[in-house]
């Protein structure tokens, strides 16, 4: 299926994204067209399909990878639930989606008092500007490169002494960074975030490192998996304030064999094969 077929060519945007940024097309395709495949996990993303239809890209290989389509819809549900729980506790807080790609979580999370920041590297933010509506009111776009320390301050996030907690989320991002870069990201969150803040991210196990060519969707992007957790301590060791608050499975609902594989892997190796982690702070 070539989804470009129905769009007049003059309206399509030729996009040029490097290997890692181009991985944003995988979740975008799932959120745009996956609802019909997995209706009980439907994302109901109002912006994904219109954005994708404007681009001159063929996402049909991603839609053939049903497990990944499911994984994206399922993780979207988990991230939405956890972020929405956070804003129930802190209705005036700030959410920051780092490595946001073309997601638009604020369509679901705006409670009329909270604030939201979407940030990614320059080539993605330029694309975002052309494909998604301009942010309004308590919603901001910003540039961030998580591989460069100092991002907390550069993004203008509240200082540690602030009374406004921050929810940082990184969805489908950290596996593309080097292990030392992930360690610095967690360290920076632990060092800088005000009390009450939380960080959410999805994580692959160390077994995936160097194996992106075997992934039925990521193989089309030439990106590589560089970080995967080997021990639960990997999540909290970077800073003494970090606490592992909860782990959330993503793939269990796909089918019985996947649920079994995930459960057995977690039991045997002590880390999720693929899952979402929620960190909070000691104080
Ligand atoms: C698989 S996409 C996920 C996009 C989005 N979070 C989603 O789930 O649809 C990976 C994203 O990570 C971003 N990314 C990778 N390395 C980054 C870095 N060093 N700093 C900021 N963003 C980065 C990419 O630009 C891309 O948008």
C-alpha cells in the first residue's frame, strides 16, 4: 500500500531526514493509520494522518510490521495515562517531550492550566513547523540535542528550587543515544529537576544493541540501537536522587507468545525486553 497515491504530488513535501530522525516516521505511521488495525488501542491522533499525507514518503513497510504498529499504539496509551496521572497531581506543572518527533500529546493533555514543551533536533523541528499547527498559549516548541549536556538550562526548564514540577518524557529516543549520553541525560534530570518531577521513557534491553538491521521497521531507516538496559540500576545509578517508581509493559497485549516472551525475559534477565520506565526523585 502506497499511501501517497491519493495525494496530489504538488501538495507533497519532499523530506530529507538523517537516519535517526527518520525513525519518527515509524510511530507517525502507526498513529496515523494503526487505529483501524488495533481499534481497542486506537490513539485517536488528530494530527498524524494529515501530517503524513502532506509528505512524499511511503510508510507502507512500517504498516506491514504489525507488532511495531501495536507497540506504538500501546506505548502511546501508557504515556498518556502516566502523563495524565501526573497532571492530576500537579495541574499547573510543565510537561516536556524531548525527541518529540511529530507527536502532539498536548491535544490530549491540555487541562487549561498546565504547560507543554515539544523539543527535538533542528531538522525535526523545522518539519514540525511545516506539518503541525503552530503551538498556542501554554504550548511551546524548542530545539534540543540530548547528546549535549546543559539541555535543562538551555530549554529554560524550572530550577531545582522551583515549586513547579516537570514531567520529562522521551519516547522512542534513548535507544538511539550512546550509553554515556543516556547516563548524562538521567544525571542531568536527577541534578536539575524540582521536587515532584518525573521522567518517563521506553527502554529496550541490551540484547537489541547493534541489531536494528533485524528490526522489521527500523531496518528501513538505517538508524542503530546503541543503548539498552542490562540492569535496573542503569536507570537510577546516574544520580542519587533518582528512584525507579514503576515499570510498564507495552507488548503484552499483542498476542500470547509475545506476552510469554516478555514475561520470561523479564524474569530471567531482570530488565524489560521492551517497556516503559517511570522515574521520580527522592525528595
Ligand atoms: C523513533 S523517533 C520518536 C519520535 C517521537 N518521540 C514519537 O514517539 O513519535 C526518535 C526521535 O528521537 C529524536 N532524537 C534522536 N536523537 C536525539 C537527540 N540527541 N536529541 C534530541 N532528539 C533526538 C529524533 O530526532 C526523533 O524525532
